[in-house]
């Protein structure tokens, strides 16, 4: 079996009122078996670059046997030169191809990917409602009032979720994105009293809405400097936070470790860390309680499994970062079903959007806050050609 071509789809949802642009691929072979993957750059900058990167990476895999996933991964990592330096564009392209090769492997062997990775350690995956500062439903909102945060949390709980995640800092009191508003607050020094108060008001409202027995994740999107992250973390300790996500950016590991040592909150990060090498120092300095690798960015399933096993030696648990299209979800479910250090699955509010859900044939959604793992061969997912071919796409030969 040999790889013959890649079909790439830039699913730009902006004309439909959505800011996502999932980059999906199909890898075709000379034996008629195809596999699907995703570049994990579905939002903000980078999507078009990831789409273009696939052209450069194709020459390293054309004619290769997709069943040889370790060989292909090493070739993309070492022979491309930039693979050994990395970044989201390079690793996003590598990840998409790797995931597609695993999908092919499963289809050839007539087994779901989780069977090829060692088999299930659990049948159902606990799932949380992610990013409720955008509401919880098909309509994408920018919430500002604490009572609106509480209402979004109650909606998620009513659907059966026993854990929600909120970024209480992303929107200012007017509902504007704080990094983008004209009078953006400076988050890198010491926070003003009103900034801390705004966050605590929102977190307190969510905690009251979900009750004391459900879990609450606080997300910061790396908006803070280390001093502000410690300041806010200490203020949030009274709300029984499940974990404190991306309090600072991960490129200064000492800062992340300092936050972890300076608050009582378990610290999480990982969506902007790539390969084992990107996680090594975070593990060695014991900066994390929870890792959040994105399989569509960290190096695919091949590398993602190694990162998760590496984390296990440091007693770190795993929540795969899922913020993209349905292929990202499918890949995460397959790996999370296997690893013994899984903690919870992320279900982003964007995954409720009809324009996201229609990109693939199967619309997998959690039931009462639990995800079942697809049992179909490979990832258990397929692209919906009637939809994805309405977006810009290209066949790479």
C-alpha cells in the first residue's frame, strides 16, 4: 500500500458567522483505502499556513506505506529539517497526516484505533462543558454579567455535565475580548482590585449555579504574567477549582512551576506545547498536574500516546485539548479510551455549532456528560464530502 495523494479542505466558517476554520484532510492510497486527519489550527492565526504546509510535507510521504506510522513520523520529524525545530504550523501538518495514517491502519486491520493502541481502559469518558463564557448552546455569545455565566452553567448541568470550564477574564465587563479591546487591561503586572473582583464574581456565580459537588475548571488562556497568575490563583482558591488552566504561557517553564508552587490550585497546560521535547521540562520541573496535548498539533496519535505515557511517570493526568472539527474529537476519544491517566474529555461550545457538526458524517455528542467511544474501524469518522467540498479545497499530488 502506498500514499498517492492528499485532499485538503479549508473549512472557513466566517461567511456563516463563525470564527472557526477547521483544516481537514483525507489521505488516499493506491489500494482505495483512505484516512482522515485534521490540522489543529481551527481558530485565530495559522489556519491558512497549516493548509499550505500540507503541500510541503506531501513530498516526504508520497509513495510511502501509511501502515508504517513510526517510520513516517520520524521522516517528517527529521528529514524536513524544521520538524526538529517545530511550531504549530509544522507540527499541525505532521499531526494531520499521522492521524490519517492511523485511520488507514484501523480500516485495513478492521479495528478501531483504540484496539491498536492497547485496548480500552474504560467504556465511557467523563466530559466537561468547555468555555461557558460564550454561553452554552448553538448561539455563540460574549457573556459579561455573572448571572449570565451562571445561566450557561445551569444549562450544561441540566444536560448532565458534572463539570464546566470558564475563562472569567477573557471578556471585560462590557463583554469585549480583553486582549482585543481598545482599552485592554494590562494583565502582565499586578491586577487591579476590580479585575480580581470581576473574575471572582463570575466564578462565584458559576460555583453557586453548579453546586458544591460538581467540578469547575478555570481557564486563563495564558493572558496573565506570573505575578498576576499567582494573585488571581490565590483569590480563586475558595471556589474549589478542579484545575487552573494556562495561567501563564508555557514557554517559560520556571514561571509555570512558580505558579504551581505558589497556589493551592492544580495547574494545567499543553495546547501550545509540541512533542515529547516540548513537555520534557514541564514534567521535570513538576509544573503540571494535568497535561492538555492537542493531537492535531502535538505530533498526532503516534506522538500523543508517548506524551501521555511520559506524563504518567510524573503522576500527571491527561485531558486532550479539543477545539476544532469533528476529526479532532474522534482522535481524542480513541486515545483517551486507552491511556490509564485520563481525567476528563473536553467538549467545546463550538462542538454544538451546526456548521461544525455537519463537516463529518457522524455527529458524536456526549450523553448526560459521558462520551462513548466509536467502535467503527479506524477513527470511526468520515468527512461529509457534500459539505467540505463547498469550502476551498485542493488535491495535492
